[in-house]
């Protein structure tokens, strides 16, 4: 299951740790987000122990969304050692996201 990033745990789990984190900003009412959701879940299982892959519900966690100027969803941020190194807005295939993750590992 994909990790649930929140306003309360984001600093500790995404920014203050070494390694790769992939964060999907989404909302329940967002159609394209529902297409990306299962892909994120699959990637979380495949990269367990190698990268932290999770989701941020923008309706519940507004502080993170504002900090990273998330205006369109789904938006996927790629962090390495706490720094944003890549960003993708819109839907994406599993192969596309895997390629980006592999390049960061």
C-alpha cells in the first residue's frame, strides 16, 4: 500500500530522510487521479525498501500542497535526499514513472 503523506509527517518522512521519495498529489473527486492511483499502489509494492512512494490528499493536507504550489492534480513530485528533483503533472504510465524512479536510485 502506498504511504500516506500528511501535513504532520511530511517533514520527517520526505524531507529529513535520505533516498528517493515519490509523492502523488491527488483528490477523491479527481478523475485523472483515479487513473494514476493504482499505478502508485503498484509502484509502492515494487519499490518497497528502495524508495518511499506515497500520496498526499490535497483536500486534507493543504499546507504541503501550498508549499509546493500544486495547482493541478494529479501532480507527482520526485524527491532525492529531501530535495525536489523532478515534477510531473497529469496522468502517467507505470513504465514512465518506473523509468524516472530508476534514474534516481
